[in-house]
C-alpha cells in the first residue's frame, strides 16, 4: 500500500527510498509552491524540535532556514548582519527575561 506524503524532502531522500527497495514518486515545485512548502517544512521541523528537543531536529530547522534564505536571495553575510543589528538594537535572549505585563 502506498504512503502519501505531499511534503518537501531533502535532495537525497528519493535515492535513499530507492536503495530501500521502494519507488518514490516526486515532482519539482514551482517557485510559488516551493515557498509554501518551505514554510510548511519550517513549521514541521520546529514542532519536531519542540516535541523532542533533539539537536538533530534543531539542525533540520537551520537547514530549512538556509533554504529559505537562499530562495529569498539573501546572502549568509546579510542575514548574519541583520541578526547582529537587531541584537544590538533590541538585545538577545541571554537574560531570559519574561515580559508579564506593561502598566501605566
């Protein structure tokens, strides 16, 4: 019985499926589809990390972020610079501050 997935997978997954004696059915996403599937994949990987707290899942989140960055035409340096600028302006998360409320 076939398994239905309809999800973005890493480039080597179809070959790995073949090596496992199964036949993958794949297609190449259009730009609009790719963007949508990348966002879905990011949510999937974040949810897996939150559920498992596995560092491999965190690496998967980072891989999807790199794919999104490339798709958006943003260089690694530009993303790094923007992250640093925001950290300089707004801070990081090092102090573990939880905002409970703002009062007048």
